[in-house]
């Protein structure tokens, strides 16, 4: 049926390229001034009385004509559009010129790369028994976008570029096999986290100890970086304005918080993350989590640590307000065990039961409850009487999230609060953020 | 001894500077692999024929419910109704958030509307 779309002008490139990729390159789009969200009726009226800022045509007239104006020949066309050719080898050039071309083509993260010569890629492929032409998966910037397909060799090419060693390739292939981009197209500037579990962590020399989240370990650094390059080059992601719209971007995207869990530092009874997700302890896996931000909590308090964490959960606020991931130093994990929490799950459940919600946040996310409160329905009426500055005794982390991820995990057991133990035990500090579990994948099957 | 080697190094660097070539010019060309994945084919979708006139017809204004855009949607409906009063401009809310598909609404539109305006954030 005849249709026109209205998109704000800030998304001109996204709208036009999306229409092209969906097979309707001449889709009739009217652009409105940006933004229209959070604008009054008066401002909306002014926008609509004016012109499309891109075409300079009167908006309402353009919308009407988009529905009524007869089609031209190009709009009736069927068939296929040409795509960019994909030769396996690029034309020969000097290393300097090639590296410049890789940067200019937005195939890098802006930092120096290792050029993927045939020799280096062949050496990288020694890290897996899989055939180079075997398809690993498909990946897209977010659900509305097209998916790109990639092989083992293509993943190896990007692993070389990231500076990875052949022994890291199975871990990188496992990440790629989830089909999860590290560069989601959303305007909200997502971040991703990848946690490595099992014997592979130590076999490839990852660092779960002092400075695990910092720039101190080759495997942590390059495996995480490879995911960003794979997302850009194999997942069609990360082209600002077209497939990446994160307004401020996210510094965590450089290496996607690539860490191994400090399994050796887990208190007795606390399972590693991959065991929580249904894998055996002797299996090696990657687990992907998705969020936006991470707080590093380096603070001494007269309160017991579990109460500090509980209070942080109550007041931490970002885009995602109902999911959290805690990165506990082994010292903190041991303290929590001593405080009586026999497992990660027990601690997470206690936090879910005892954390609260600031009143302003509760009412701004619970419209139905606000109406009930205003009608005198309990307990909401009593909550409302407490005032805007009060804490409502309802946890944001009480309900399990919807099934997330791509179905790669052997069991998807996402919980509102995930706990990973990592760090060198130099202090009783920890980190927390709004990350939620997405998927896990076996490393062993890519060896 | 140290002075001697420093002098040799300085002379060597000076000679190198004298014969310096543009960046990359002295390098041997190499061949590298393409880092990009496989893009899917794009099948063209012919656009729907437009009616000769919208007079007497119903057009759905599909509100995808991006947060806090309702005033714009309502003003759009009122503006179109004032400028083109012989067309029936009807706001239809799509189910769920702007992430969710709404096949029932699309089926409804095909039967009961002559066209649709779809608003997409932000």
C-alpha cells in the first residue's frame, strides 16, 4: 500500500541507506527538524508549518504528495541492486598505503593494525582445525539492519589486524559465532563485555588478576579488540551516521571489557559464570554481556560491604535501570562468603530483595502504580506520601529479564544481577554496571 | 669509545636524511586479504501505485510510540486534517514499543486505508 515515512533530519543517512538496503532506494521520506521527542505541541506545530530541512519543501504538502503523486519508472523497478564487490585479495600496494587505506575505509578502530598478509592469516589459521571457508555466522548492527555473513578465514583476517596470536583464534571464533555485534547501532552508545571462563583462560595467558580490566595483557587486549574489528568488518556495524548512531560513543568499545573470570579466586560454593549458564567447569567458554556503563567503587565504609553494594544498586541510574552486573574482586567475594552468602545466586537474590528504588525514579517508570496511588490504592498511596526524595521498598532487580541473546547459550539463565569475580586482591574494591547477560558460546568447538 | 660511536651514528642519520624518500615510496608492494564480510543481495521492492486522489480516502498515521513524541503525532494529524479536509486522517498506535512489529495493524491498513504515514522517533 502507498506509504511515506517521517524521520528526523539527524537520521538522513540512516534512513536513506536503510531504505536502499531494504530494496526501496527511492522510498518517499519526509524529514522533520530534530528532535521531535520531548517537544511541546506548539513547537511541533511550528515544525509542521515549515519545510523539510533536507528537501526544503513544505512538510505537509510533501507528505501528501508522497502518498498521491504518481510513481516514476525507477520507483516501479524490480530486480536486484549491485553490491560492493568482495575480492578475497585486495590490489597490491605498499604497507604504508594499505594501512592508510584501511583507516580511510573505516576498517579499523583508528589505531595501528597488523596488515593481514596471506602468510599472517595462514599462520593465524593454525590456531583452529576448522576449514577457512567454513561459515561462522551472521551479524548485524541491530535487528532492523541487514546481516552479513563471514567465514573462519574472515575472522582470522580481523584477528591478525587486532594483533592477536593464533592460540587466541578459538576464543575469537567463539565470540564471532554468537553473531553479536559489539557496536550496536543504538543512539544510546551501548557497551559490551566478554567474560572468558574455563581452562583456556590460563592456556592463552589471559590476566584475571591485577589490572585485569586495564591495558596490561596481550590476550585480554587483542581478543577484545578483535571483536570490535569483526563487528565493523564482518557485522556491517560501526559506520557513524549509517550503522552506528551512539550519540557520544562508548570508550569501552575499544576492547569490550574483555576479561577472564578469576575462577581460582572464587570462594567455595561460588560457581564460575559459565557453570551458572549450564556449561561444565572443564569446558572453556565466552559469555557476552550488554550494557552501557561501569562504576569503579573504591570506597571504605563503616557499613558492611553487602550493604554498600545494595545501596549502590538502589541509587545507580543509567539507561538500563533493572539489570546489573557486579565485578567483585576476589577479596570482596571472600568477604561476601564470610558474610553468609553461600553462592553468587544467594548474594544476588539478597540484593534483589533488599535494594530499593528512589521515589522519583519509581514514579517515572510506574505510571499505572502512580494512578493507583493517586486513587488511594495501597501500598502505592503510602509510597506516594513518602515524598519525591524517599526510597520506595521495591527493587528494580527483582524480576528475571526476558530471554536474551541469540540462543547460543546451552541454557539461557539470565538473572537480574550477574556476578563475576575478577581482580588481583589488592583491595576490597569492586565495580558495578548496568550489564545484562546475552549469550555464551563454547571455545572448545572452535579449536 | 662512546664518542666515536655517537659520531658514526650521527653521520649515518645525516646520510639517511639526505636520501630520504617520500613515505611508502621505498616499500615493496604487498598483497593483503580483504577484511570485509559478505553482504547480502538487495532485492528491489517496487513501490505501491498511488491513487489518483486522496479525496474521500482514509490514511493511517502510524504512531510507533517513540518516547514523548505524542504532541508531534497529534499535531501532524490536525495539520493534515486542516490542510486536506477531504481526506480522513486517522492516528493508529502500533502495538508495543518502537522495536515491535504489528502484523495485525498492517493487515488492518491494507483493508481499511488507502495509505499510511509511519513516524519513526526521535
